[in-house]
């Protein structure tokens, strides 16, 4: 557990110095860090930003473990930015609860049956009603370790066509005639309120549903207006939209496999409030807030990232201080922090200032932010390196086994960001240079990260037959603190 205030900056959920946990950092604590640098023999300041998966306690524990890698390094002073999040456990717990809801299971079963039937549709059968699979086979496939993996064959994509009006009508009739689905909707209508009640509480019993508040309001509104709950329900229309988008994403090559794409679209449409989307977006907002202006602010209201960079600027401007290199390291959502820090430094620091090394570990930032924060600020970064997984490993990294058997970065891309899946910097699949990853932003990021001769990316695992600084054994999103990766990080930082 890291306890030395000279080696950490603990910011609140709003990116300020306002105390909100067991340990607080003040502006005076930041000043003390620079006073310490001026008195010592530090020649290299390394700022580390942890991922958005952890709470304050875990952030300090992780910082203490990583501190061991810096012990004995001459002239290197690490500072760990600790910021509160912890959204992952909420998302995992709620995903497990959602997966047990009858409504979710029946809708997933229906969508998967129709999508599989579309993928196996013969050319002669187009324009007619789909020949559906036996329900028992769909249910059995849903329990497999890698559900519906056999339908992810690229060859099946080549024969897929858009949903027809007859198929859409068939899907709506299928759900309207499903007594179990109807009963699940009735149960939700009877046992929930309009205010979005249902977020699972720590240690509490699962709520009747974890549907988003707006969806619950639509159900209640239909009841109050006396409309048929199933045959004319808005839920049928929303469910048909899920079927449509799963097929459309498959056609556009933005899918994450048949099963995970189906889960993603159901979560987006019906459960978005309670799978961590608001926590993820709030976390991103807090990171942005950390680098907002401090004009007319003082004390705990100051934004921590901006205050630190201003202190660094003043430190470097003092000719009496020894020369100082500054590097940035960030894991997962820490990559978002790095992009914001580099962009803010471009505003505050002299034109000649460059970060010495920038390291991202399985970064969770999107392409738009990386382009503006790093690729277009390349004159502010002397050397960049990213460590992340090959897509073959990424696709096997199970965020929640069976329920969502792909990685956190897939989940961020497919559920937590915008209405359409977005390219994430740590996902290898987004660097193909082919549709849909061939617009100007995608090509700019691809050009920067994979620039020949620069060795800016390590697609792991790479455990042997590579030079020092280019090795990683991480096989999961949470494994990038492992020793081989960090030996590579330290080598890169110090050479």
C-alpha cells in the first residue's frame, strides 16, 4: 500500500482536490512534490494513471505494487495519480443479474434464433419467412463457453442480406405469441416503479428487473393508457430494433460475434442505465474535469491535473532546478488521462517541451480522443509505446463468463460508448485499415501507432525472441501489471 505523499496524487471523482475518500491530496501536497524534486537528484519524473476499474483502496494497493519496479532506479521519481471509479464490479454484478432475468433470456433466445436463421438462410428462401431453429438447440447453445462461435465464420457473413419486411413481421409475431415473454413483461410492469428502481445494491437481493428507467416508464405509460401490453407493446418495436441492429452490424463488420453483439444490443436498448454506462461516462467526464481551467479557483476546488501541469511548467522554467525528463504511463482508462494530459500540456507548456516517454497499457480511449490528444500532438511526445493483446487473446478474455465472453475493451466499444460501436485504441481489430476502420481518424491513428521503424506497439503475448522493452505475457485486461510487461516498460522508460 502506497503511503508516501511524495509519490501520489489522490483526486476526487470530479477531478479536484475535494476530499472524498480515506486519503486526500491538497494543492500544498503537490507543491511539496516539486519542492522535493528541486532538493534531490531526480532527473526523470514518471506519472502513472491507473485504469478505471478500481476504487481508491485498490488504486493505492496497485500503486504500492508498481512502486517496487521503480525501487533502485537512479534519478527516477514516480508519482501515481489515484482517482476513484470502481465501476467494473458494479457492471459485472449487474450483468450477472440481468442474465438471469426471464425477459432478457427470452429476448436473447428470440434474437439469436432469428439471426442464426438469417445466417443459414438459403438463397432460394430469401423473401419468405425464416425457417427457425428448434428452441432447445438455441437454449443449449446459449449455455456453451463460447456461445454461437460456429456462426461467426466469415463465410456466413458473405451470404447475409438485410432483414425483409416479412422477417421483421415474423419476429414481432414470434414475441407476441410467446407466453413466457408476455408473462415476463407483466411481472416487470407489476413489480417496478417509474423511477428506474432495480439497480442491484451491494449484498442485497436482486431487484425484479435492472431495466433502464426510461424503459420502465414506457411500460407504465402503456398500462395507464390502456393499450395491449404485448400485441401492441412498444417493447416489441424495441426488440425488433435489436434484431435489426445485430444484422446490420454484421453486414457493416462492426459486430463482435453473433452472441456478444446480441447481448450488447439488448443491453443498449433495455438495460443501459445499469451496466455501468453512466459510471463510465461519468469517469470520462471526471478525467476531462481534472484538466479544466483553474482561473478564479482556489484550495480544494482546483482541478488537479491542471494544477500539477502548471506546477511542472513553473518548475521547468526555474533555471536553478536540475534538468528533468517527464514520462506518462497509463493502463486502460488511464490512456484517457494521458490523452487529456498531453493536450493540456500543449496549452500550458513552452513549445519546446516534450514528454520523454508515453506508455499505454491496453488503453480504453477511443480513436477520436487519441487522434487529438496524441497523434496530432506528436511533436509533444518523444517516444510512444503501447502494450496490448492480439485480437485472438482479446476475444478469449472473458469479462463475465458465458454472459459476456469477451474482453472489457470489447464491452466498452460495443456498449458503453456511443450509439454505434467505436474503435478503441487497445483493440487490434480496429487497425485493419479496411471498412469500417478506414475513415480519416482511423487511418491517422493506425498510421501513428503502427508507423514502420518506430516500434510503437507490442501486440501480446510476446514472451521470447524479442528485444528488451518489447515483451509482455499479459493474457487478460487486468494482467498488465505482470512482471514481463513491466520489465519492458521500465526498459523503455530508462533507455
